[in-house]
C-alpha cells in the first residue's frame, strides 16, 4: 500500500467506516486533491480510471464521509456543495467570479466547543467562509 492509500485506509477506520474499494479510492482522491471537489468532479476524475464507479456511489460515499466526519462537506449555497479531505476546522474563500474555493490559511477560527452547549445550543459543526473575488481573478481584467 502506498502512503496516501494507508492514510485513506486509516481515515476510514478511524471514522468507523469499513474500507471498501470504492471508499478507499474516493477517500484517496480527497486526500490527494485539495480542490474542494463536487460530486460531479470526483466522479468525472475517478471515472477515467474506474469506469464502473457510478455517480450515485460517489454521491452516497461523500455524504457518508461527511456524516462520519471522515471529510468535510462545504455548503456555499444551495447550488454548490463541495467536499474537503481536511477535517480540522479551517476557513475557506469562495470566488464569485471563477467559483474556486480556497483554503484560508492563517485565519483564526472561532474556538467553539464541539459537542458542548453554548447558550443552550449544542455545537456539532463549525464552518467559516468568505465570499468575494480571488487574487487571481482580481489580477485579470474582464
């Protein structure tokens, strides 16, 4: 097993998921591609190498990963749902022009206690993202 495959296997096991072939290749993809991929993008990229992998399997697997905290589901709006293999809380930036989602390293995340009550509300997930025009799009003229 290659190092990334071992990491994928361990991530699944640590999340309480049985490491099936499909789950391993999808998790390996998330850990290897830091592009905040959509279901369509994962299916298209993996379908080249694994033509029997259905879009439904990709969709169901990514949803399962999110539910089991093996991956993070990023919901920018009702039309754009992406998946991130990085599960530690971190901020994202969504470019309104090109649609890219970029990790915002160096941004302080709110330190809310996961699983604890805050003002009577139980926190089970934290997402922070900014929207605007990315540096690459800002540098180019329309």
